């Protein structure tokens, strides 16, 4: 395993080797959001570096594709094993570079290993079909890997996304060019250090640099026919525009302004507990596209719900993410901290009632901490109702008419997830049929069973992940018709 000192500029991982790349850009600093201090510098790759990586990836892809799926699955299982064996070291990387509480970061690392093993287990499901044909003939389809895949990931789960989101394209027989997040790139580099030697040279590549240059070069490159992107709506739109010139196959997991619907038959105390769980305040400081940032609570239980919610968020432990007892750390970087605070200021300006706004913990005045924040009385004319904050800010909306509530839920441009809490399952399933969301939980705050498709509607994305559909999406279908005896 390669070792780098704190003063080194972390190189790129291309074609099985660590390289400084072509040069030309100043190194990019990366920071510890708990303290605001610089902790490393990484190479800012160029479009020419992307060209070099594509050449290496094409060579690696040919060898990797030729390996039977059982052989690829064995490599992926070894990849997962190495990750599990190094969990205590790996989880500290996202603690220091992304501010994740150590308990949440540890879960992230182990869940990445789980997802890798899942795709290793279903690699054999990438297969074609036979179609009825006349006597003396055969018609069938084949599934073939695209060759080179670009995978662009965000800052909120850096190591988890680096490891888990390359699993499906690798299992399908592709080489992968992984674009590390601008703001938290160290997890992706750690992945290459740990498992790069398992693959033929060029099969797993990691580039650091800006989305504007490296992400755009990957998205627009004519020799990268398949792109998988996770991030914001504007960035996803940019990826689609860049890929349109070459008619690329693009899948997107984008933002959300996700509702939690609490019906009048629910216990307010339980509902408040699950609202905080579904908001992912304790895991990611609300930096999750699937968080229930809009909570629609029935008017008849709203006051009691707010009372319980206030008590719960006040009790959340915010502080040094290295400590096991810490439940919330900082948000990931300074510009994002400023954005979240702007959303909070706008909610005040628009007339929402502040229930609680957590303060920075003592001793971390330079860190990017935003405490758990709750607004009540949020209405559709307020910016907080519509805009994705991507931070620990919850908007509580009171409702009394079900049809009006559903209309308000569907009024936003997102459609990623929804949560419905009621003891009336007939009512719950009626609401499911009316809500614009790609993933709906009933009486659940966020459990995702292995293999269930994840993806959104409207501006929340295209395609599905973490399921059979994802691995199949990293292949192209070829149709073949054969006549057994050639006719003159």
C-alpha cells in the first residue's frame, strides 16, 4: 500500500500507477470541516489527464471483460474483505475530511462492503434472453459491458460512494474512471490505495480535480459512453448536457425535498423520533438527498408533535466527530455551511416560526457546524418549502385536508422519497398512489433492504441503483438472429 506524508500532493491513480498527471493546475487543498484547517493537497487533474485515463481504461477493460463473471465476482469479494479488515482506519478518513461522526462513518464503510458483495453475488444475472424463432433458427440477446464508465460522486458519503458505486459497473465487466468529490477527495484515493492492485491495470482509476474541468471532461468524452452521477440537480443537468453530444447513457441520482406524512392516528412522540431519524440529522447532518426535510403533520397532533420534536433535537450531541458519543458533526465544507445558513436566514425572513436552532459546540468556533434546526408553520409561499437545503434544517407543515396536502407535496420540482406514518394501511397505500416519489416508506424512517431499487422522479433523477436494474444498466443489449442452414 502506498504511503503519503501530510506535505505530499496526492497523485492521481491511472492505469494501476500513481502519477502526478500532466500538470498545469495548482494543487487543490482539502480541509477538516471540524477545525477549518487544511489537511492535504490533491492533484487537480486536467482534461488531458482524462484522455490519458481513458486510454488506460480501454486497455484494462478488454482484459477485465474477458474474465468470466465468476472471476470478477471473486475479485469484488476480496475487495469487500479488504474494506472490512480496514474499517477502523478507513472510517477516520471521512471523519476528518467530511465531518461524519465516527459511528456513522463506520456504518458507511461496512455498508459499502455489503453493496460490493451484493453485486458480486448477482454478477451472473447480467445475461440475455432467447426469443421464439421459426424452425431452423435461433433468436437471442446478449448483454455486453459498455467498456469505460465514468462515475462521479458527491461529498456526503465519500468513501461509501467511492467503493459501493463502482461495484455494479465493475461486476458487469467495465473499467471505471472514478471522479472524487472536489471537497472530500481522500476517501476515493484511499480506495485506490487499498484495492487497486486487485484489478488489471486501468480497470479502476481515480481522478481528483474540479467538477468544472474533470467532471465535464468525463461527461463529454467521446470514449466514455456510460456515466453514473450522484449530486445536485444543476450539476446533473450539466452532466446530461455534456453527454448529449455523444448520446451517452446517463443515470442520475439528484436532489430531493422529501415529505414525511404524519396522519392523525399516529403517536406524536413516535412520529417526532422518526422525523429526526428520517432527517438523518445524527448520521449526515441532514446532508442526504433522501432526508425528510418537509414534515407534514396533521393539525390535530401538531402541537404535541412539535413539543416532542423540540425535546429530541435539543438532546442531540453535537461536537467532535472523532468521539463515539458524538451524534452530529460539522457540514462538509465552508461554502456549504454558508449556503445552509442562508436558507435559515431566508426562513426567518419569510415568516416561518423557529422552534430550535442549535448552536456551535464550544471549542469549535472555526468549524462548519450547523446545529439541528426546526421551523414550524412553513407554507408553500416560503422558500424553505421548495428549496433543498441539504443540511439539518427541518420544515414542519401543518395539514388537515388530505387532498390539499398531497397537492402541496407534489408542487415541488423533486420526487425522490416520501415517508407515510399511519396505522391505516389502506389509507397509506392510497397516498402512495398519489405521491410523486420514486421510493416510499410506510411506517419506516429509511430502511433500504438489499436489492430494492433506489431512484427518483422529476428532477430527482433518472434510473435506479442498488439493484439488478443498476448492474444491467452498465451493459448494452445486442440482438442476434441465426438461421442454422445458410440459403443460396
